[in-house]
C-alpha cells in the first residue's frame, strides 16, 4: 500500500498512485521528474517498422510510458523474424505485426494506447499520418522508405530519430533540419548524409544477415534519443552520427553538417513535396 505522503505526491505530480510506483525510477531523475513523466504520457510517437529495430524501440517506449504509440507495418510475423524481433512470439506466426505489437504492449503497460497502421508508408499517406504524431522513429530496412520518411518529416516539421543496422554494423542519428537557429543555420536531413538512394540494390538483413542481439543495442539507443527529444533533455544527435561496430565493440560519434546543396533542406531546394516518391 502507498502511504499518505505518496498519495499526496500523486496529486502534486498529476499521476495516480500506480503510475508513481511504475515510473518511480524516472521520477527520481532530475531531468525527468513528475512533469517529464506526464509529458511522456501525453506524447505521441510513430514507429516505422515492427522489425529488428522497431521491436526494442516499441518495448522501451511503452515501458517508459509514452502514452500513444503508432506503428506502421504491413508485414506478418514469420518464424525467421524471431531471432531478433522480440516484440513477437511463436504463437503469433502469420499474424499481422501491428496486431502482435498491440498485444505485447497492452500486456506491458496499460497506460499506453497503440494505434496500428497495417499498411505501407507511401507518398499518399505519409504526411497526414506523420502529422498526427510528435516525433517519428524509423526502423525500416530499405532506402526507399528511409528517404520517404525523411522528406515527409521535413515537410511535416517532425523530428526523425533514424536507425539502421546490417550484419554487425549499426548507426543512429536524429534529423530535424526544419528547426533553424537565429542565424538561419540548421542541422542536416537524411539527404544531406546520403544524397539519393543508391543505384544498385543494397543487401537487406534477410539477404546479408544481422546479429539479433545487436538490434537491441541500436533500437534501445533510438528509444533513448526519442525520450530525450520528447523531453528536451541532454545533448541530441542532430548534426551527429553514432556508428557502432559490434564485432570490435567500438562506437564512434562523428559530426554530420548540413549540405547547402541538399535538394530538400538546402539553400536552393528542388524537392518541395513527396511526388517523386510515387503514389
């Protein structure tokens, strides 16, 4: 039972007694506290992909008490997914991944509302969908989706926490090139870093393999950056790229400048909508 002091604190914090107990380790942090936890409970995050990166992302965002979590994925659970996609289980083989996610997160945290979008992200639905959320976390596994997410987040003015992984290599960064400083400067977008999709196909995890446990490292780092962005705490990764090498256990953090010639966020942009992504 929670005593009178804790009960009184629940009124002060705007949280009920169960929430104070559940999020106690957050509330103890000066950078979060009761106010920060309330902000998380009121936050809305869209996760693109319920795969290797999306799994730890979704689990830790739900555990943290992010109140509304959207998940967009049109795939179904396959046995080969389970080596790394820990949000799913063997008894859900063949089930839509968004439904599997909803089951897992409902069991993990009753505070969380999960909105499943069982469809692909397209030029037609990206802007209205992303506009419903405060921030986007991209765990997709192909360049076409990554460029689409980047462009849509820029036009919708939503921060994008991007992660990628292949074999034993991973990377995480945050893009919010729409946020300009007083002098007009801003951080990079995904196109500042990669320009355009490569002309030749790049092997996917299904083709080249991936270390399952390492997905947890990269996805958890993404979840950390999402929480930091939602609360405005610490040093964000806008303008920085974290590169991880699982085989050597090495991590590097390198500066990524904005590109004045970027076709989306540069000085003379040539991309003004999502039409180049088809329909």
